[in-house]
C-alpha cells in the first residue's frame, strides 16, 4: 500500500479501536473452547494504548495435538490456568465495556471468534455479548478488493498491506496485527474512486454494511461448495453465525 494512502485521515469515529483474537481447541464453532484471548486498544496511528488484557484459560477438555501445534499451548501449559467460567465471564464483560464506550471491536474473521465466544458464554452460564460495532478486516477486504488473487489469511493480508506480524497464532500479536490491517484496509476503502458502496458515515453504517457483505460472501462460497457437495448448507450470520 502506498505511503500516501497510509496517511489518509479516517473519520474521528475511528480514532480508537479495540482488537480481539482467540486461540482455541479447534475449528468447531459450537464445541471449541477458548485457550487464550487478547483484547487491546489501539489508535489510528497504530499505537497500542495501556488498557488491554490477555487471558490464558484451562478449557476443561484435552487440547487436540493438531491445535497445540498451531498455537503452542499443550495440556500441561494450561493445567493451572484460569478456569474457563471466570475467564469467559471476564472476556465478555471487557468487550461489553468497550461497546458501552462506543469503541468498535476489530476481529479478523470475526464470526469465528465471536461465535465461539457466544457458545462458550452459553456453556458457562454467562450472558452473551450484546453487540456494538464490530469491524472485520476479512469481510471488508473480500468485498472492496474482491478480485485480488491470493490467500486471505491474516498473514497474507498483513503482508499485502505492509503490516508486520512476527508471531502469528498468538492471540495478542494476531489481534494487534488485525487492528493495523483493519486501519490499512479502511484507508484503502476510503481512497477508492469507485467503491462497492460509499464509505460509511458512522460505526453503525459500517457494521450494517458488513452484515450484508458477510452474507453475500457466505452465499457465494456456498454456491461454489455445491459444485461438489450439492447438499452444502451455508451458515449465515455475522458477527455470530446461526448454527443448527
């Protein structure tokens, strides 16, 4: 991304964003458990602000080997970690507090982290998050730069936008990188001569655009999957997917 574009001034309602990421026991959105989570706040200059927290939780179930190889946490590492019930409660409360302050929460592939957090909350008797504005760099990137070839992983998109990501698959580094990527993509969107939609005028408008775009992305993916899986059923819903 050009240096000129990187200096574009975003609206004041994007002066601060929170960044959120989890590492979990697996990919099943209903059954996977949170092992680590990070919630931090950065400003539009990319500076990490003092408020923020990281969690390491005992998920209460064995961690599959294949998951441990991704994020580096094994059963022995979480044996004496914070219990999941209190940890999930703290995570939900911290996110809720940011929303109450009008601060949007950025999560790359938000429907993964927030759907898992939703079902974790239900599992532990915690009131699920009542959402404010969420920003998902993956949804925005797939929409405003739809025809770009290549992968859309956080690592790949961070490289495309010139964002350093030194420790991929650690919650704090992934969260902060997602925030930097989010700002970069929003500046890219702001600079487009012919965007897919006018740049939004508020956090609410940005959130609602992503609700629409996420469903369009899922619908397109489902059509592709049905070429070899005729019975494939899409899972709509953003930032929390509606599951059977």
